[in-house]
C-alpha cells in the first residue's frame, strides 16, 4: 500500500510539472490519457491542505480545459471541444463551491486568502479571455461558432458573487474585532491596485476579441500566387491592409507592411498559442521581392516552439507565400516579463489609430 501511494504521489508530481510547462498537452482526442490526467489532477487537489492553493489549482485546471477546447477547435474536432467545454464548466463550479466553503478561525487570515483568491480568479479570467480571442480567430463551421458563443457566455459571475459575499462577511468579523476601515484597507495592501489592473486588462482583451471576430468576417480577395512586375498592382491591394509600428518598450507583436485578413489571423493564432502554452520565443519573418520578380521569405526563430506552434508557423508561411507582399512580422512572448500591454499605432487608407495588443 505504501509503495502504491508513493507511485501515485510521484505520478501526480510528474503530471503537475507537465501542466506547468504546457497548458494544452494531453487533450480529449486521446480520451483515456486525458481522463487519467484529470483524475490525477483532482487527486493532487484533494491532497492539497491549503484551501487557497486548492482554488488556485482548480483555476489552473479550468485554464487548461479552455486551452484544450481551443486546440480541439483548431484541429476541427468538435466533439473533443464539447468534452473540454463540459470539463471547464465543472472546474468553474468547483471553484465557486470551494469559495463558499472557505472558513478560517482567524478573520485576518481569511481576508488575506480571499484577496489572494480574487487576484488568482481575475488572472485566470484574463488568460481565458485571450484563449477566446484565439478561438474566434480560427476558421470554424457554424456548429463550432455556436460552441464558442456558448463558451464565451459562461461567466465568472457566480464565483465573484460568492467571493464578494465571503469578503463582506469577513469584513464584518474584522470590524467586530475592533478594526477600522483604515486597518482593513491596510490589510488589502496592493491587492486593490492589482485587481483593478487585471480588470482593465480583461476589458481590453474583450475589445480585442470583438475586433478579431470582425476581422474574421472580412472577405479575402483573389490575388495571384506569384505576381511579377506586370501583376504587381494586385499584390498591393491585399484584403486587410495594415501598417503597424511598435511605439512601446514592451514589444509583443510588430507588423510592418501589408497582410491579408487570413495572414493577420494566422499571426494572431500563433501569438495567442505562445501565451496559452507559456512559450518563451521570438519569431521574425521578412517577405521581400527579388530583382528577378520572385518572392523570398526569410524566417528566424529564437526559442523552442512546440510541434503545434511549428505547425501554426508553417501555415502562416504558406499563407505568406500564396499571397505575397513586402512585409516584416515580429511575434514575441516572454512569460518571465511583467505582463504590460504593448501600445501600437497603425492604420490603413481610411483610418489611423493607436491601440493595444496583448
């Protein structure tokens, strides 16, 4: 029995390490291994004594289920996406239930835990909003689009409501113990600023998701695959014209030139997958026309991409070769950096604007 327990604990530790390294590893397209992974994730949560850590782990599992759903949609596996969505809903329900059961003998410890949980939930909510952006960027059929709409409609309202209820009750306990509003504000420390910053990031991500959906509806024009000097004019009129320049110190995505809607979508998918799988990498692509009229694509990758990210990069390269135009694309993500939104300016023949990516 002791050997069996040691084996189970070792396997849990192994799976937890895999979970930290890659958000969407084993997925519902491999039902047996996927269910085993979830089983040991829940074993790990069950043997976690700290109540706050339990909730954090449930939120990590929810993020992973969301990433698995996005992966299944890209792989055109609607059934697998539905399975991941159902598992995601269960994780959110577990979070709400765990919050309702929070009970500390020391109200100050309970208040600290509630503030930590609030930050954790909002951070996960921001990451899931980014995954939804990636889902909307994929080419989906009507059934898959409806599935994404259903997923997007799943809110954190119940979780936030239960957390607010618990915090209000804890504040009453603190005041009963003689603490003033100033004392309670001091207990929260910097958490309020962190929470407000994350809320702003979520709102910006929702706006970006809306922009992505609108981009997906842009029709793509037929352009010659290898334009020469005689067909150069057709290459100058891609379906989604963009001149984007980084004007921030935190460069995440930079596009200098013209891309079609499909190419912009491919860039967005790759960038969001770097975020979803926490991959420290920088991809730089340059498309230029040589003196003989042929087009050349130069690729430089700094970092190690997963097999899925490599496939996405290949799809972007194919798209760039099918409808070439002079463009320089830089996609960078460093999970070790403080996550601050990058500020960009850009426009087309009709409008100029400054906006945020990431």
